[in-house]
C-alpha cells in the first residue's frame, strides 16, 4: 500500500519520537508521541527530528569508533579508499553519504538528506541549487543557527532544512586539514567549526 505524504511524515515522526527522549524533540510531547497518527507535525519538526537522529549516529561513529581506532594505533583505520584497502573502514562523511544514498533509493522514505559544503573536498558535496548556496552562506555567517526555506524543483515543491555540519571529533577536522585535495585557500578547521551543512529535503 502506497502512503501519502502526511502518512509518511506521521509514520517516520512516530519512529523518531520513540528513538529520542521526548523532551528533546519539538512536536514529540507525550500526547503527540502516543497519538496515532502523530497529530499536527510540521515539516520543520519532522526535519529537526530526523536530523537529531542522523547526527547522533554520525557523532558516535566519529568519536567512539574512528577517533578511538586512531588513538589506539589499531590495525584497522578509517580511510577514504576503504573499499580497495585491507583493514579499512569508511570515513564518517562516507558513512553518512552511504546512508543518504539508501534513503534516496527508498520511495517510501518521504525525505532525502545530504552533506553540502562551501569548501567541498568531494564534488558530490557542493551546492546543487541556488537555495542550497544561500543556506551555506547563511550558516557560514550565522554559525549557531539553522536555515529553513522552500524551493521548487521541476513541478515539485520542497521544504528544505539545512543544519550546521560541525567538526565534532578529531577524525573530522584532521582529515579535512590534511587532505591532499585542499587548496591554498582552504580553511583550517578546529573542534566545533562549521565545515558545511546537513541538508534535509521534504516534498510538500
């Protein structure tokens, strides 16, 4: 059975509310989380919720897996070319992108997400639309805030949320600072610096 947008938003929001403490997610009060379907959830609340889950998973992987392996001088390392190298695992950004690709392939997901940056080491992460570029400029100038907007691509209108992508672990900023593809004008990142944006796009 194919679900409409409201049903997909409600179903995914209910899952997010179960995964997160109720107090941390707007729109997931106890009454809302227990109602079926979730009543009155907005696209922004939905985007905020899925972003919280995504970034929690990514932070855990970067801090407690990749960084710890590096500190322990373990035989297994996170490496950009992990698929062709023995004893290697994906970098945090690669892990994040692979998850985004799986969601993009799922027609019932009800949303897509991606990494974007003003300073992409991988061309896949550069802004693809005018609104995305506007969002990255906004995050760069307002590092403590999120960006929300709407855009039309083809005949479809979308709600777009873009969140600061911060350097949460040493594995993040050291990889960017030491990468051979960085140019002379590439920023030198440190802990908690905004390195780009995490984009969530929801069809309306």
